[in-house]
């Protein structure tokens, strides 16, 4: 399991937008709140560089995070991260407290396993078409998977896997999944046909493509010269 992402925070007073601007510009920090789990909302501020670095990790958006404020520790998940649309800097973050028994909706990336060993590729020359790259699941906060593994080793040419056919981690489910909302996840298809180039340049010297005629007579006689033609037209000259 990947190491847990830890954010170090300082407490802050709950004040207006002017104070928030000071926190961003003077302190170089980002205002944030921690709420939920029937506890009082905690107002904190995070170092901008630490938050920016953490946000570069895709697990920051799906895994349980640990926020440390002095001696206090909070297990949370990210609920909202506000950005300046012009400069791209973070403006504010909302985190929700969780316990191991808290059920959450999270979006998890799909990891396709044994693609090189896929029967439809090795034996039939098929190609894999991946229709879904991530899946939203409902699971316990203490059991959020890093990815959902989809084994395609035994897929033959023309076969596919749908959401209702894949295996999810224990205790996880896809909210609202039914026969009506089912979707294709991956399939093995035949490769597209490639048009061949004309083969005229492959014809042997002197060979004429079927259905075409040469521009000269095929009797074997040489074509008449210009002088011979002139004598026939004017027999009295000379």
C-alpha cells in the first residue's frame, strides 16, 4: 500500500475574506477547513508549497489523508479544492473527517492486468479497446483501493468485459449499477483493414494490366514515318 499523504497545518481564526487574502499573500499559505464526523469544524491553514506538491499525486484525490495540527491528527478525504482560474494557485480547501467505517464515494483508476498475455492478442492478432479508465465506487474509508484490477488474459477475439462482470475489492460496490446502466469496460477487437497500394509498379516489363491495350498497333509493323506519310499524300512530287 502506498504511504499515506500527510499535510502539516496551523490553526487559524475564522475571519473574513480580508484575512484570507493576508494568509495567502503574506503567509504564503492556503485557508482550509476540516468538518464532519459530528465534531466541530476546524479552521486551518496549509503551506502552499506542501499542498501543491501533494496535489500532484493522483492519490491525493482518492485516498484518506492525514492532517496534523500540532498534537492533533485528523483522517480526512478531500471534498473541494478551489483554484484561482487565472494564476492556478490554490485558494481554499475543504476536507471531510472519516473513520474506518465511513462509507465514501471515490473515483478509482482502472488497471488492466496481463495485457501482453491476452489470448485474443497473442493468438488472433486482436487489439485491446479500453472504454473506461476510472470507476466511481462506494467503499469504506479504511479500505479504499489504489486501483481496480481488470484481468484480460483470457479474453478472446470479439469478447469483452462489462462493469457487471469485473471483480471489485471486498466491501466495494458501484452505486446505481444495473443492467440498464451497465457499460463496456474493455474489449478485444479485430484490427482495422489497411488499404493496399496499387501494384502497377510491380508488373513485369512489357506486361499489360488486364483490360488495357497498348497505344501502338500490335501487328508487329513499325509505325509509318513522317516522310512516308507525305509521299502517299503527294504521289506526283519528286
